[in-house]
């Protein structure tokens, strides 16, 4: 895992978001360097998902700035927003594959319709990405014919085909049966081994501790504590972080 | 009895020509309704507030005023006031199409709203503009879901087309009425006319059912 560049690929500054009078994000800042993997943990409803969606403006933040490779994103400019989103891969908790397209077409459509790649090269690239996630033989299957784990791997292939500079993963295995989690984790591990820059929300604490360069504990729209896995999981400074980590570690030991 | 049978046999070629006119009105109206109904539905679901209001007014108007009133309003009123000289056939087809657009917009709107929100999010996350997302992700799915509702709309427009008789369109109803008033064989002739409508409903609905099966997404049950 090469850690060469010290400038952050992704920088988020003072992001705030309210829905009605409920403040979900209370001025959050973080940054991810090239090749770095940061994992966000914390209770549900704490704003993890909203934060990730604010980063690529699927949810428009009320305040705050997002920088990609030193460039501030002006999301009001459509062209700039669309160009930015192409460079940020997004993985959703419930996959969100396009239901009317085969696995291959799901991976291909961004290349053809967004990147304007010709059909033949797009087809080749999509097939290669499906091979990479181990689904070459399922290329012709529709989402409804795939298992949850396979769907999530297709969605990872779909994101990878766009050559993202950073990937945002929103609890990628939370909707999966326990026995399907492993295949998705293997794919994510492989990406990390190949130097992909990532920001991932998850409840899989064991998985996070192996992968993450840094763990961010988030609650009530704030970052409570952040640091290397050993510090957060074994030697947390805040009692809230300790409590949460103890519970979640206990849970994963049970299962 | 035989007189009635003879009257129907004699009138059949004339009435069958009328069914071609009926088919013309229905295809024209359904086509116009489709090409207007889809953008209306997109505007209703994804458009800005002012556009939604305008479309809402359109739908309210065309669903709220009786067909016969609209036919007379447009043919004798609006079109001649605007100085446009449409034939009864064109005017009838256009008015039925405008009405069908209002109903079809609701079919497509319902289908779009039934799609999971994540479909649009995933499309946007890939860097698609909203127009591309609607064109390549939302509509292909929504239109598939709309076929059953569209089949219902077809049978309604087919029956409504008989009302264009009031403008003097030479469709099935107009021709049947013409023959009946000359031969006084009302019962057998209107039975024949009714059967022609039933047959056309059957064929159309059957055809759309086949279309529905052919465009069904594999592994998907709805």
C-alpha cells in the first residue's frame, strides 16, 4: 500500500445539513489522502449516510465545502457537478442496481451514456470489471436474478468502471445475509490492496479494524473521535466511543 | 329475422370501412396521448413548482370537462376561432388525444413514483444529468410498469371514439346510425356495431398483454 501523496484527494470542510429543524450534520470536517482508507462508525441515525451523500451532493449540504484534489467543487454548476460525481464512486447500502439492465449493462451504461465511450470498448471494460469482482459468468443476469452479495459486487464493478479517484461506501454489507458478507468484503479488501482511496461507513468493526488507516467515530452529527483502529477500538479517549465499540465488538463476537 | 341478417350483411363492408376510421382515431389519439403524456408526467414528477401547477391545471381541465363538450368546444369553438380548418376526423382525434394525454400522464406518473428513489440516486452518482437519468433509467422502467394501465386507457379511448360521431366523423357508430335510420334494422345493426367494438377491444388488450410479457424484466415479478 503505497502512501506517497500527502495532499488529500478528498477534503470536506464544515458540512452542515438539517432536515426541518433537526440538525443531522453539525459542521463536519475530514479529509482522505490518496490510497488512504477511512472508516466511519457510529450509531444509526448519527448522520453517516447523510454525510456520504452530502459529499457527492446527492443530498445538498446547507453549508460547507467539498474539495477534490485541491479543487473546490461548485455544485451549483451542473457541468462541474456531473464531472465531479464521475470521479467519486458511490456504493449504496441497498445496491441500487438499475433493475431493467443486465449486470453487464449496469456496468456499461455509465461508460456509454456519461463517458461517451464507444459500445465495443465499453463492453470490454464492463466485462473486465465484472471479472474483477468474480461475476464474469453472471454478465447476462438481471438484478432480480442475483443474490444480494452478487448485486453489491456488480454495483462495485459499476463504480470501478468509471475510474473513481475516491470511493464512498455507505454500509455496503448491512443489507446482506451474514453468509454473503464475506464475498463483498473480499472484493473491498482487494480494492484496498490495489491502493483505492476510500471512505466507508460500516458496522462491521472487525473488518474495519483490519482495513482502516483511521477510524472515525461519529454521533449526533459530529465527529466524536478519530484515530488509528488500535487507538479507537482498544484505547478510546471518550467514554461514548468506548461504550459503542464495546457493544459492537461484543455483537460481532456473538455472530 | 332474415331481413335483419340481410341488412347486416349488406351494411358490413360499409361498417368495416368505418372500423378503419375508428382505428385511425384511436391510434392517433393514443399516439398523441403517449407523446404528450410522457413529458407531462416527467414535468409532474421532476418539474419545478410552477410547471407542476400548469400541468395540474391541464389535467384537471381535460379530466373534468365532458368529452362531448370538449369535442364541440374545440371543433366548433376554439379551432374555428383560431382560424384553423381541421376536418372532423382530425379535430376528433386531437381532442381525444389531448384528453388521453391527461389520463396517460397519471398512469406514467404513478409508475415513476413507484420506482425506488435509489434508482435516480445511483444514476446521479454515476455523473448522469437528470435528463439522462430520466431518459435511460427512469422511463425504461416506468413505461414497462405502465403497460397494464395503458391497456385500460386503450379500451376507454376506443369506446370514446364513438362520440366523435357527433362531429360527423364517419366511424363505426356514425355509419351504423346512418344505415339503421334507412333500413330500420336497429337491433341487428347495433349488435353488429357492438361486436365490432368488443372484437377491437379484445385484440388490442391481447396485443398489449403480449407486449407486457415481452418487455417484462427477467426475474422481476409484478
